[in-house]
C-alpha cells in the first residue's frame, strides 16, 4: 500500500475497498489454512473435552509504546487469559474498529506485530472483522480466544488457607510505561507486555498443582487478590517488602504518588500453590522466560473480616481494597 | 441504577466501578452457570468434532431503531454467521467499548435486548469485557461465537453449475430503516434484524443438501454473490424481476436512487441448492419464521468472463459488480 494512505469510510463498507484491505493486510500477514477459506466463520477440529473461551477489547493510547503496541497487547492479553485457566491457547479471532484517517502504515505495523506474536505463541488467527467509524485515526481491537484444557481447570475456588501466592515478576511496568508516554517523560521503562505460555507450561510439566492463577492487569494486584479472596472465601496476607518493583518504576511511582499494587501489568500472573510446592514453583517460574523476578508475596489464611491485608515492614496490618475511582484510562 | 447515571472513565478501570457495572447489569441479565463463575475465561464442554468460530463488531448508529437495536444486531449477526456454516450456535462472547457519557439506562436496554435474543436463540453469553473511551456517549459491541457442526460443513466451493439460488426474503429493509432514521424520514420501514435458526434447522431436518449459505449484510446481495462466484469459480445469473423488495422499501429506493442489491440486510440468507431440491427448499423456507417472502432468484452456470450477471426484464444482460465506494457508513 502507498506511503500516505489513510483509512476511509469505504474500507468499512463490506465492498471492494474492504476486500482490498483484507487481501493486502489481513490475509498477507495472518494467512493460514483456516483463514484463507474466507468463509463467514472458521471451521475448527476440536478434540472432545473442555475448552477455555474468552474475549477482551483493547483501547490503549498511545498505540505504539516501549515494549509493544496495541496489537501485541491484544494477542498477549487474550492468550494469557486462556493460560491462567489452565488452557493451551490455540485459536484467536480479531475484530478491528478503525477510525477514519488512520494511517495504513501504522495499521500494517500493528498487524505484523499481531501476526508475529501469534506465531511465536503457536496460535492461529482464524476469524476477523473490520469496521470503520468517524474519528481521528484511532484503532480499537477486540480479540477472542479458544484454548484446549488437557487437565483439571484451575479455579479460584480451589484456593485454601495455607496456600502460597507467587507473583511472576515486578509490578507496574506497563502502567508506568503508558503514563510516561502520555506525560512525555523520557525514561527507559518498558511495558511488560508478554505471553507467558512457557512459564505456565513449565509449571504443568513439573506436576506443580496450580490451585488458581490470574493475570494481573487493570486494577492491579490489589484488585485481583481481592477478587480471589472473595471467590475462595479466604483472606490473603501480603508482606509489604516482598513485592518486586523495578527501581526505575519505583522512582517514577514515588514522584507521582502511585502505588504499584494498583497499577496495570500486561505480562504478569499471580499463582496459588500449596505451601509445600511454593519454593519449587518459584524456582520454575524464575527459570522461565519473563519470570526471573518472581517472588512469593503472600499467604492465604482462614477468612477474616477483610479480604486482603498488608503486613507492613514494622509489623502493622492495613486493609488492601480494590481499586477505587478511575485508575489510568485507556491503559489496555 | 439511578435515573440519570452516565458511564464514566471509572467504569473502565477494572476496579470497584467496573465490578458494580458487571454485577448490576451484565450478570443480572446474562446470568448462567458458566458466566457466574467470573473467571478470566469460560470453561466449556465440547463434544469431539468440528466447531464454527466467528467474530463481528457492531458500530451502527442510531443504536435504537425500528425493529431492533445494536444489541439485538450484535447477537443475531454473529449467530447467523455461525448458522450459514452449518453450525448450531451455542456460545457467545461480548466485548463492550463504551464512550464516556453513555446513558446507563440505554446500556441496560441494550443488554436486556441481547439477553432476550440470546435466550430465544438458545445460546449462552459466557464471556465478556468492558472498556471505556472518551467520546460522546456512543457504544460499540464486539461479539464472537462458537457453534457445533454436526454434519458436513457448508462451503462456497461446493457450489456447482446448475445449482439454484434462493434468497430468504425481501432485500434492503435494514439499510432503508437505518437511513430513514439518519435522514429523519418518518415511515414504517423496519429493520429485518433476526436470527434465522429455525429456517436453517428446518432445511437440515428435511435433508435438503445445502451446498453453501451466506448471510447478506454489508455490501448487499451483489457483493455476496460475487464472492461466492469467485470462490466456486462459477457465474451466477440473476433474474431481475425475481428479487423480492417490499413496496415501501422500493419507493424509498426509487426516491433516493438506491439499489436494493447493494443494500445491507440483517436477517437474510442466500442459499445454494441443487436444481432438484430448489422448490422443496423454497417451500421450507417460506414456511419458516422470517422466510415468507423467499424466492428463487438465480441459477449457477459454468464460469463465463464475469462473476455475476443480471438478465433484465427485456432479456438483456448486465454485469453486477461488488459494491464500490463506501455504501452507508455504520450500517451494522
């Protein structure tokens, strides 16, 4: 496609311009045996059993940032949601909503990034759709995904008193990265946007009994732990000093008065295992891609009055609530 | 929820406002055993075999119109895409992108409409996501869907010379309805937005061999027939007088210079069967819900120079191309 081409309303018509866009970009980069059939729906062979199925929309701004872009985010985010249910991600659908005026070169970069991330993750993009709306060149992406579950699905209700809580790496990087871009602050903070398939696969291969797992995105660790404590009817006790935060992110947070516990991540999971499995699981995560900064950060106890507490460095306890208010808009 | 409540950025934070929105609206209306687990992905039992999988985003404006709303459209559109592959739709995911300032009562109406349409169609909404962006109160909905294929999937490459082409009803109603709303023209034209499960089920039950089937949406019948002619390497010959168009839609088109063959529909399918099965299939469609105005409109021949021709009333032939240009923006 030309140098200065922009998305127009015609690209959303369903007619010849739509078809050209599909051929020149989507099919060029996403091509596979299923998508190439160009039917109204993909036909997939599924072995008998359980599947995991999820959806997520992505509206992040800016659309390109240190460590990723909206396309990589849209693939990793949905794949990680499948992973944390204990599924092996296999298929993705992609729905683009493009604003009139979008630079087609930017769209091409995003599509290349999605294709590369999908390929690295061993999944196929098998269904797609494109719509065009008025606006000023923005893009929104929905992905849905299907994964195969080959063993007992993880479930937050499996969490029991005595379990240990592992976070797979340092917190707040994606949030600090996006905010830095928006505030035009120059630093080297990179989004943690990543697919965590290898890490979870390694835990399963080592026969670690994963009770529950969640990815730590919007709302931050505090919000996720509250949700798990509620659905398992337990209390989770976090140790303040144990939470990994990169020094540059910490400085950034200190200056702006941000708390990494409420900040969004895009390549972090929190994992619940029995106390006996905790050190082994930690070591496996640390030796997996994107897991080197993992830490045991909390333990689960019988339900008290509150869902999540933090034991401070001087031994006091405070309540850790879910995120109130708006966080950072359009973070993912 | 209160009378004058609006969507704010906080509803997209992933924190407490998001959770309240999910509980007060999504879970209230969409509730089922799978969704109620509130995990990162739904876990579904799938029998061994083939599934159909598709996605579609909906950006129609206005969001409420005669005969439907964006929610009903988002459910019917994706279910019909599964149907035309020969699948029995079972599960849906829903991704909402809401603009700040959206009236929560309007959102509730849309959600109720989606829940009702899903229930009537026998499908479960099992996964969801909500994001909030800046804007002026609009809404975009992505749905993806999974259906089970219990027999040979329909495929456009099955179409052969000699096959008959049936359209399931009159053309242009959705397009004319949306355009009437936009132009503030008062008339009784209603969108044809509908789920066509009963019709397709009746054809299958009667052992009609459906070669291929497509729903006739953006781009209109002309565009769909061109796509099928291309992928089956045939020519499709349309008879001009045979195409059903409601009198009020015809008048509307005559005044505005519109061609129903290029207009969008949201509850119409085009069905390819052998010549021998054509009358029986037509009669089954006519006796099914939403099929009373069905007609045999074309026949398939060996590939000529062009994909689709129209035989005019006086016996001449013209070429029918795919939709060029932009059609009507935000029609679905």
